[in-house]
């Protein structure tokens, strides 16, 4: 006997499967450091761990943050929540990119440089103290 599926049950099952794939694409990957209970003045990452011209991903109390280093002595940080539909932006070789819909953001300013997102990433206040990046 063959199981019978209605068109509706197949669409629901297919939608659930696509939803799971989309959530996996938007979720963070393994190896992202998790910091809890830190506040202003606390170290987020040693400067040496943030590549010049690149970014470092960290989770601070469950909020994904992208720490960028546009030049040797400067740092910037942005909330990794995409301003298009809330997926998690990732640091890639191509810059800051949202895997869900392809939005790209300038690693130095957080500005949207490729849509569908049009708004910049929200800034996170950081500074350099000694050889470390700290929250301000």
C-alpha cells in the first residue's frame, strides 16, 4: 500500500524543510567565541586576533558582533543582524555578507553596499586599550 499525500501536506512538509535550510543558513557557525557577562571596559578580543582589512566574529551575551580592523590601529564593531530581514551577517573574504539574501556591508563603516538591505549595520561601541579591543 502506498502512502497518500495531499498537495497541501506536501507543500507544508516542503515549506518546513525549506525553513530549516534557511534557518541553518542564517544561524551562526561553529567556533564563534561566546562571551557572557561582559560590559563597558571589558576585553572582547586581542587586537592581534582581528585581521587588518578583515573582521572577527564573536557572540556577546547571545548577540553576534563583527569586529573589524580597517587599518592597523583602528577598530570598528557592528551588530551582525542584517537590516534587511534579520539574518546573521558573516565575515567572509568578500567582506560582511548576509547568507540569506546576499546583502553586503562595508567592513569599515557598516554601510549597505549591495542590497536588498539599504540600511547600515548597527554600530557597537568599542575602542583599543593597550593591545586589546574593549567595549565602551
